[in-house]
C-alpha cells in the first residue's frame, strides 16, 4: 500500500483510485454509522475522496494513509451533522426507520445504531475498520485510555441491549 500512496502523491490517478477502492467499504460503514443516512454517507465519502486527492502531498507518512483518510471522513461527517442541526430543529425531525439490508450482520448493526454516538463511532472504527485504539485516539484527538474506556462501555451496553 505504501507504494500506491507514493505513486498517488506523485499525481498517479490510477494509484489513488486503487487506494480509494481498497478503503471504500470501511469508509461507507464509518460514514453510515455516523450519519445514519445513505445519501449523506455517499456525499461525505465523495467530499472525503476529493479532499484527499487535493491534499495528497500533505500526507507525511505513507503508512498512515488509512488513518489520515478516516480522520478526513469523520470531519466531513461532522460537518454534515452540524449542517443537519442548523437546518432542522430537533422537534420537527421524524424518526425514520433505518434500512440495514446492506450490512452483512444486520443484528450487530442494529445494536450499534442503538449506542450513543461516542461509543458507536469507536466501535465501528475498532471492529469494522480494524483500527488500533492508539490510531482511534489520534483520529479523534483523545487519549488512548478514553478510547479503551468507551470501547469497554460500548461492549457492555451492547451486551445489555442484546440480552433484553
């Protein structure tokens, strides 16, 4: 992957497309977990891909490409969430059912969607994207111990929800 990143940094669009394709599923699952909406998730992913392409030369260490791209995606998702809060007062937003057919494990995703945002995001980054707690901490700008605590609390909350 380091070779692809270096080629993409030199302006090789094919290498960049291959990198993006390798991360697409992780990006979708992360964006979907945060935004709970396929259209917004797709928009956030598109914005992330564009931002990554435009700023590819700013990536200092090629081995951190996945972490770097995930951080950009989370920032884009947070932008969409802020826009959503400005656009719709909470009282006027209706609960819409979430279609989870696209997930391989529907039951797990339903449990994930029941968690608070601070636990849900960490659980998705850890279990779906396969990031280490130190990487998650650097992406979310929080201590590793906080990530481990939220991961443990998220697991406990999921266990409670699963047994109910």
